[in-house]
C-alpha cells in the first residue's frame, strides 16, 4: 500500500493518511444529510417533481464513494468528492421547481453535463475555457453560489419568509424551532473558532446531530431511529434526455457543466498548492487524472440519481493535517459507504437545523469577494451583479448570464474589448438568447 500510494515520494505515512481521511470525512459528511434535503424540495414545499429523499440519500453516498475511490486509486489525490452545494440547489429550486423538469429529466441534464466534462478533461479546450473566464467573474460566481445557499439556509431556518411587497421579511423569531436553529448556527461557528482539533473540524456534523437531538428530546421533531435497512436506489439508470432538447434544457446543461468546471478547477488548484503538486510553471501535477476523476463522478451521479458530483474544498482540512496521497480519498469513500445504514437518522434531521449548517457552508463561498479588484469598477461591478442576481432571481443560470453580459458590454464600451477573450463574448451572446427563452 505504501508503494501504491507513493508514501515515500510524497513524504507521508499510513497513520498520517488515515488521520487525514477521517478529518476530511468529518468536514464533508454533512452532504449526506443536506443534499437529500435540498433535492427533495423541503424548502419549496411538496410540489410534484422534486426528488425522493431516500432515493437521493443512497445515490449521494454511492456516487460520493465511487468518485472518491476513482480519485484515490487512479489520480492518487487526497481529495474527497460528493454532490456539490449550489449545483444541487439549482437542480431542485430552478430546474425542477421553475422549469418543471421531472427528477428523471434533471438527471438526464446532469448526465450530459458530466459526459461533456469527461470530453473536456481529455481535450486542450479545458485549459482555454478555464483561463478565458476573468478572475473577477470566477470570484463573483463562487460568491453568488454562496449567496444563493445563504438564502435557502435562512429560509429553512424560517428566519425569513415570503412577503407580497418587499419579497421577503423577517420570520417568527419566537418560534422554538427557529430559536434552536439560530443556536445551532452560533454553536457551529463558535466550535470552529475555538480550534479544538478534530472536534472543530467536525463542527458542522456535530452541530447537526447535537441540536437535532435537542429537537427530538423536546418534541420539536420526530426521531425515526439511527440504523435501518438500506433504502432503494430508485433513480438508478432512470435518466430522461427529452427535456434537454429545448432551449431551456440546453441552458441547464451548460450551467451545470460550466459551474462544475470552474468549481473543480479552483478546488484542484487550492489543494495542489497545499500538497506541493504545482511545478515552477504553475502547472498542477496529474491534473488530467484528477479532472477525469471529477468528471466521472458527475456521470456516476447522473446514473445513480443525484446532482453533479464535484471535488470538495473541505479536503484542504485533511491536507492541513498532513494528508497527501489518494488513501485519504479512499478512506473517505469507505466511511461514506458505512453511512448507508443510517437512513432513519437522515430522515430525522429537522430542516431548520440543516438550514443552520447550510448558512455556515454558504459563508465559505462568500470569502471570494475579498479577492475582487475593488479599484476597477469594470471588474467588480459585473462580479457583484452575478453575485446578487443568483439569490434574487433564484437562478445560478440568470446570475451567470447577467454577469457575463454586463462584463462584455462594459469592457467593449470602455475601449477594453480587445482584452476580453472570445469565450466571454460567446457566452455573452448566448446569454441574450437565454433571456429570450426564459
């Protein structure tokens, strides 16, 4: 095993790698509770068209495990993968709720976006596409996903509610469950800030379990048990390609594909810096294998019944304690599979408590705003438009379109058009077509 994972070359050992594996898992384990919650449309209500919670629960775990095994055994990277936050919200609250896609049609779009990612991963287009997007828009898009998740999170907490005139207003802050969710939010943040080693790294999952227990004991939520039989993977191979033939369907595929590519590239770059896998020219070692592992994860997600599977930036937690090899990812995959037996626990978690965890996760995305060039309005304004448009329109697609279109127009009309890549103009023109069909 030491030879297979190149421990000597990477200057690591078995104990360090296993410790890093547990650390990374604790940082990513929240996905097994939150992803089924989001895709089942808990916030939007029980309208027809949303995913089945138990089906997604199994698909989330199976797809994450397979993707982790591919990343660890083939790419030998210490990176965990699972259904991406933001992309799952797009599938649930935009693709299903607004466009009316069935789960099967949404999975068809996810599968196609994954196949496109696989093709891109083995072609030189990948490097061009990633480098063609201005850094300001990359930061704005990432922050916009965070803002989108934040709105969903505080809505699940019932801190805000719909209002006919102001769109949203303050919810009932005297509600016991809302108060408990707010307490969970504070607890998670304080636990992270105290820097208590493994306890702080697992703050999100600890907060979810602890405050859910309080809700069960006080009668605010129903407890269904901890261990049970493995639910059916009801969406396995149930994808439907019929909806992607429309203009809106093509937009969905592009959005899922584009955001997945940007998210994966930024995560791999960040982790590569931590593990010393970037050469003097700035190239990431074995990046092609890592990208392929990520794209295969999305294909597996579409086949099993969940949203795009992507590399998790939380993997940096395992790297911070010394993890450098693929054994970290393999260990995470094993730990994910062990969670297949806790579906009763997953269905017992109150939505407001999950919402509190989601707010914490959302704040991590918002950090990207600090890297904007605040001295150049032509750079930061399109990024801010993309950031705020996503939660306000409840659509990552709309945020992308408005961001790229405003960026292209501002640069063109201020005499900086020649500095903008052709890809930006192509996406800007496509954005005009997007507004014509939505």
